[in-house]
């Protein structure tokens, strides 16, 4: 396969970026998208041009490191797939691809296709946990959980924190990400004591990081590699309103 | 070098209980006076950092990923073992202990493994309390599945994403402590060197991967939880960033390295497709609960799998190991697959593949049931290979997955450098010559949640630790040597890329120090690696500078260390004149091709000591031995037949 790539190049956070065009020749349809970029980079280094910087690590769709916009779609054209699991057989020989980083106020570009997603960590630090110290747990089977609740909590917990939901949203909202964690823990008995505070604190952290709100476009769900459902956003809204009304003076 | 494993006296069952009582404590008011550095944020590092912070220590945690949630523990699929005996199928702490010792082919320490089995149940309790959504049965209680090397069902799981869910549990506990200010987190920060003051580990030098700034951090103790070194083979199931640098730097500073040649080759991975391939993808061992492994009986049979009748298939694991069948341990399953392919029975374009067939299970249980158990793995397989495993068998082949070797530690998880503790895959301790499936998660969390919080207190309380700051000359010297090394890498300005060197090293390691090893091959590798290393330092091409995000430079530093470390692995493989677990020397096998141990001469841990200056290439590696004493288990030929 031969492809023409238009890639966002930006030296660092402060620099002005631009699209640069490259030819990608000798591409096998069995390559992953990132392996295609590897091949392009080997060529660039040989000709003395800085390789394209992109985030990646596990390359099996679970660490959440990778993620670029391909022709305007987060993680590219294949449903329920991270960029590292996208394969070149999804494209046509001779196709032109526009490859860009996530774009959101909360995710500043650090270099080329790499963005700073530390905002997500700070949102989790605001309440995405159950406060239980090591060693104080009771026997695991002392907390029976209805199978359907456990399965639903798992579906929410499958989020890999890649940030595609933010990148796909016209409001750069992080509500799918936040709702996944809030839903997981509100579905489980272990999450009950902190349920209200968690919803209030995580939403407040999300707003402080510069992410927008949800206006029901469902773009996030469409690109989510783990198919996290927007139903959780409805759940988050309910959790938030209930908490805000129950504890109007709670710390936010 | 004096090796004291510090194994407590007394009966096996009460060693850990007694030891915990004997260990010195640090009072709550004094804990806040201590600083602890944790390098790595996976299951071992993340759980240790969180727990130590909960106890009141000041913790600094470092990871090279952009978030602690992305450590490679996240990719573990199948499950975590624990001796809960919730199934009532005959499991017990003693059975988990015995299975692990036997699975490791009698090359691990009894006391360590028993402790691991003892705390295994608490891990499940802790994770459930954190909200980890383990699989459950309709009654609401926890579900289990079976894993290789065991005849009981003791593996807890969260679909095919158990590692992810356990890591997110540890990450949430860590995040809580970061939010509380008790842990200072340094993501995108890579450790480049260990700093010793008065012979004790007192800090590290790190590079900020965004700005390139080199910085030192001082502490009262250092914990390395930096994972394994499988990427020395270039192609492995490890994440692209996984590397040996932290442990190898510690080795060069004087920490001994245990059993570096013990590598686990996982039997069920997606086969290599082309020379552009950047990594290998694991298909969880749990698939062997319901999948049957087979190859055509006749060589070079190119028929489609569905066209080969049952009578012309060789279900070789079921045939050779009837009592464990498809759930034979990993080393044995891998070697059998290799044998079948070497005999010309392999399938797929390359001939390096065997079938993992779900047809029987699908007709027995229905496609929906199989989807519920393994849906995400089947989808992943289809995305990578473009083949539908519900319709045709998977093709799999062994791949490098885990390294049992690692920095040598005593019972307290302390290395030969006082104050330097090593947890999880980075240490050598619990898996002997072969790790059983679902035991890596167990060990990482056991070390971090339930062992190090006790043993590090003893170190802090019983050592004289003068106040040390990063202005100490040892820090300055280490920083200078790191800067110099980066400068050297950037100034070579040769013609070859880092990846090209890494691939070449990987090929040497896989061919000569992979699934089967022999004297001649290892000797060849010991000649080829230094030659490649020399070429690396003369012809490497890296563009750009240190003061920016420079992914080639990051890789170059790691590959430079792999180029030294690979030699140590081959040396270890060469001197261990026996076959055991994952270490298969073709000169040492039984008439039917099984590993032939030599308990008389090799019932020990090979412990390597670096010779020469810490900043230059090794002048040599000195071999020491820690004899393994079996008081409770009788050394036996491992049989899964």
C-alpha cells in the first residue's frame, strides 16, 4: 500500500504547529497503524528529519497511552478500537490520511501527536476511589453483589482513560470519563459511603480542568474504544443532582 | 559477596507470623520523618506507594508513562490466584505453595513462596474492598476459573482484563494518597541511576521525559518495582517502554542479579506476521480452559482446519499430559508447540503456529457463553489477524512474556545494597524457573500491599540513616555520569536507528537464548553481543537534543543497557548446566524430551555480581550461589502426565 499522510508537527508546548505531508510507501495491510508510523519514522530518521512523536506503550489496546485523530475521528475509522489496534487493512491503497493530536483545552499538546492528559489523573485524585486502607478489608465473599450490578460496574470500569471522548466532543467534555468511574463505584456497595462526595468532587475537578459539559451529541460513545455507554452520563447527572440537593453545603 | 537470605527460623507455617512480630516498628509519629522513593507504579509499585503513604511515610513515586494507571500490569489478562478454597475443591495455602514450588521446577525459596500463598487471600479481600469488579456468580459470590499447573479452580478474574482492574484498584488507592499530599507523583520521569551514600541506597537520578532535565531525589530507602526485561528480545508481550535500565543500573551499583536467564515463554500468543512487527500479543492462558491445542498429524498439511478430521489431528498436550491436558504449565506447553512446529506440523503461512480450537466448547456451551467468558480476547484476535475465532481455530505460537530472574532479594525483599528493596517482576524471588499463570498479579500485590510495609519499617528502624541531601557529592557524580552518557549517545551521529540495533539484539537473544539453548549457541551469542554493542556506540543515529521530548533518545538509553544485560543472560544460561522450567538446555533432556534437572549441582540461585566501575562497561560478572534448602517439599521430577 501507498498512502499520503498529513501529520501535525509541533516542536513543544509553546511552539506553533503545522500540518506536514509525508509519503508512506511499502505499507502492508497487516501492519497496525502505529507500526505504519514506525516505518515512516525509520525513514525520517534516515533522511535526517525528526521522527513523529506519538504516545504508545502496550500496543494491545489496554494501557490507554495511544490515540490520535485520523481524518477527524478519534482512534480512526474502526469501532471499539484503539489506535494501536487499528490495522492498515481499514484503509484503501492511495488514501490520504490527516493525523492530528487530541485537541482540547484540558489536553495541551506537548509535541506532535502527544498531549498532556494529567488532568484525568487529577480528576481521579479528587474522588475516584474507595477510601479503604490496606489490611482493613473483610473477607471478599462477605460482600455479595448481584451479578448484573457487578457486570454493569465492570462495563463502566473498563475505561482506559485514553481521552478519545474529550477529543471527539465539541465541548471537550470529560463527562464520559468521569461518569464511568462514578457509575462503577455507585453501583457497588463498597462505593456507597463516599457516593455523594465523589460525584460532587469529581465534577468540580472536571470543571476546574477546563473540560466542558455534555450536550447529548453521543460523539464520545461513538469513538470510545471500550464502548463506554452514555447511559453513565445520565447516571452521573442523577448522582450529581441528588448529591447537590442532599448536601447543599458539601465541599465542591 | 555475602548472601544472607534472612529466612526466619521455625516451622514453615509460622515463619511469616513470627517474623512480623520480630520486625522492628516505626511509630506513627516517626513515620512522617522518613522519605521513601518508589520507582514504578504497576501492581507492585503502585500498591507499595499507596500503602506506605497510608501508613504515614512520605512517598515519592516515579513512572515513565504519562500516568501511573498505564503501567504494564494493566495488560495482564487472565486472573489472579488465591488460596481461598471458595470452591471447596481441595485448595489450601499449602496446595498453592506446593503448586508454585513445583511449577517453578524446584528453583524457588520455600519460605518466600509459602508467605506468598499465605497472603494471597488478603489480596482478594483488599481488591474487592477497593471496588474491583471481579467476575461473580448468580448468587453474588466471586467466581473462579482454572489456570495451568493446578488441578483446582483458584483463579479470580475480571473478564480478560484482570490486570487492568487490579491496577486501577491500586491506582485509585495511590490517587487517593496523591490527592492527600502523602505521595508526590512524578509521571513521565525515568530513573537513570541509583545513588549510594556510605554503601546505602539513598536516592536516584531521573530524567524528565518532557524537558530532558536531569534531577536527583534523596530518600531514606529506595524501592524498585520496575518490572521485567523481556524486551531484551525486542519482540515480546511487554509494553514498548518496558526496560531493564533501573534494575541494571542498580546491578552496576552493586546489587546482585538472580537467575537472569530464567525467562518465561508464553505458549499462547498471536504468531509473528512480518518484519515490521513491533510487539507480540498474548492470548490469555485462561483460553486453555475451553480451547484445545492441536496440529495436523501429518507434516505440511495445508488443508483448512475444518477439513482435517479429528482422527488426523494431534491434540499433543492432551496426548502427552493426560492429567493436566491443555492446562499443562507454560514452559511445557510452549516447548511442546515448538517441538510440533520444528517437526514440520506447524500451521499458518510461516509454519510457526498451532491451533487453539474452541469448536468443541462452542458446541457444548454455545457461542454466547464463550463470548461472555472471552469476548474481548476473541475481538482482539480478530482485529489483529482478520480471522474470526468463533468460526475457525485461533493460530498461536509461544512468545517471550515474563522474566522470573531479577535483582536478588532476601526474605525482606531487600537487595544486596542496604536500603534498596525490589518488588514484583523486578525481583527474582518467588517463581523459580517457571511462573504459573495468574501468579504474577498475586506476587506484585503481595509484595506491595502485604510484605514491604512490614519489612521496610524494620530497615528504617534498625539502620543509622544520616540526613542526606541531593547536594551530596555522590548525587552530583551520578548526575554528571548520566549527563555524560546522554551526551555520548547524541554525539555518535552514525547511520543506524535505535530500533535496528534492538531488532538485531532481539534476534540473537531469541535464536540463542530463547526456548531452547545450547552451549555452542550461547557461546556464539557471547561473541555477537559485544560486537553489536561496539557497533551501537559507533554507528547509532539519534536526531534532536536532550532538552525536548526525544523518544529515540529514551529508547537508545534502554537499548544500550539491554546490549550489556543480554550478555549477562547468556552467561547465566551457559553456566547453568541443566534444564529446569523455562531454561531448556538441549544437552540436558530426558529420552522423551522433558527438562532434565541437575539437583546435585544446580539446586541454587545463580547470583551475579558486577565487576568494574559502575559507569563504564562491565569488566566481568562474578557468579555466586545461594543454595536452596528444601525442608518441606521433596525434590521430585516434575510430572504433569
